[in-house]
C-alpha cells in the first residue's frame, strides 16, 4: 500500500512538502528523490522515526537504507556518536554487534526501542552495559529512571547484569 501511495504522491515529481507526509512513506523513496526538498541528514532523521518493520528485517531495501544512512552521515568505521545515533533513530536496530561495541553507550537509548535483536547484537549490548562505560554508569548505580530509559533492553540482560541492579 505504501509503495503504491508513493507512486501516486510522486506522479508529478517530488512534492516540496515531503516532511508533512507520514514518515513510513519515505521508506519507499531514495535519498536522491528526497534531495530536492532537503538534505540527506533530514531524510534519514525522518526515516529514523518511521516504522522500519514495514520492511522485512533482512531485506535488501532495509540493508541499503542503513548503508546510505552511514554514508550520508559520514560515519567512518563502526563508531557512532550520540548525535548520529539520534538521527539514525530506529535504523540503529539494524547495526551489527561491532557498531554497538565500538559506540559504547551512544546507541543504548535508541536500541531500547527495537522490537528484537540478533544474537550478535544481544551479546554486544550485554558487553557494553556490563562495562559500565556508558552515560548510564554501571548497573550497580542504576535507578528506576535508568531502568525506565533502558526498559526495551531488559529482556537482553543476563543474570550477571540483573543481580547488580539495586532493588
């Protein structure tokens, strides 16, 4: 339905008010289509707010979106800073374990909004959280607020992490 809607919306060219359309619609446009109305950063900031699950997790379209986002944001290697993590939004759910490890705690807030994780991602999340080298600090220092911020990650935590969190 969305890809059909994109065809209708773009029938007479790319509308200038694309930012007013539902974010999920943008998943079916390319950054070059969007370029006429804004920057690729703006495009991926909007994509980051879209429901990525409209596209299958391992689909080539979803993988391509992530590759284009990393290129647009000029992310060298596997380290993502907080500003870029914010722009990537839901796209961080597709980043591999090496990105999660290299980025320290910069991705945790966005990762907590993901529906599910691959085993590699889960392992990386546990590693980063266990290290305590995040803005949230070590699990022994967490409060109810911290747990609320990271609530989507709780199912990933193993016994060694859970037992350190104060009652």
